[in-house]
């Protein structure tokens, strides 16, 4: 049974979810792919895992690089899990492109991967911020594809000290 906790971030309220093995989700409320019905099906209860996730987020939003990762329990297809594993290797304050992740996966598997396929997996990352999908940008610095919203993506990158002057937002 999942347990949930709410977290009031400077970028808006978040819902955190965990099972007995690790953190299963961290979403901005109302974001794309938000797990409708989770709050009704889960117990609102603090656990060591949820407390660790809150401590990580407190540190992060204080502008510091957290020196730990709370236990994670990610579930998804082998492709998504492979993409999310690469996301976890992106250093704090740095960005990579969808295309570079596709190239890494292609080199590992010997199969051609596309930036678009990677983008789909990145967008479905259930543990926002802690699994840093916000550090993935489009070719030539295009800010695209953040389920929590592009303004939040930009603010997260700025919080990490990324020079965002060269990034572009899609036309409205």
C-alpha cells in the first residue's frame, strides 16, 4: 500500500508517494501525468522514506546539492528504467540533451534510439526533481518537455546555477 505526503515547495505543492521499498513518486500537483486517484487510494502517513524525500527537497530548494538520494522504487518498462537510470547520473547544475541520452542507449544496446523516444520516457518520470528530468534539454538549448511545466523547469535549472541565457522557450 502506498503512503503519501504533501510537500509545499517554492514552486507549488507536491505530492510524494512511497511504498515499503522506496519513493515511487514526486509530482507537482496537477502536472501532466499526475496520478489521479492516488490520494484517495493511499494512506496519508509519514514514513522514513517520505521523510528522507522531504529532507532531500528541503536541501535542494535551499539551493544546496543534496549529498544523498532517498531510496527509490521506480517501476516502468525496461526502456523507461534505462532512461531514468541515465537521468540519475546527470550532475547537479548541468544539462544534457535528449539526443545524447539516445546515443548513450544506442551504444549500450546496439539498437537505434531516437531523441523523441527518450523524450517520452523522460516525460513519464514519476519522481520529479529527485530523478532530474528537468536537466534534459532539446537540441540547441530548446527548453521542452517538462511535465511540471516549462516555467518550473527553467526555475529549477536557475536554482542549480545553470546559465539559462542560451535556452529558448517554445513560442506561446
